[in-house]
C-alpha cells in the first residue's frame, strides 16, 4: 500500500511535461494578442513598408 501511495505522489509531482505546456500557453497568448490587435498591426506594418519603399526610391534616384 505504501509503495502505491509513493508512486501516486511521484506521478503528481512529476514535471517532465511542464516545458511543453508552458510553450503552448505562450503561443496561445501571442495568437490571442495578434487577433485582438490585428487592425493596428496591419496599419503599422503597412506604414513601415510604405516608408521603406519611399526611402529606397530616394536612395536609388
């Protein structure tokens, strides 16, 4: 009986899979942030690429 309780205790406190769970939770949070701020991110990226294109045109001229 004591051996079974020890096995159950070891199983409960085992942390081998914690790294995977943490990475999945971080990815879920990042995807959620992208969904929430999608419009703002699109505007920011569009402005940045527009500025890069304009500046590259002045350098080439």
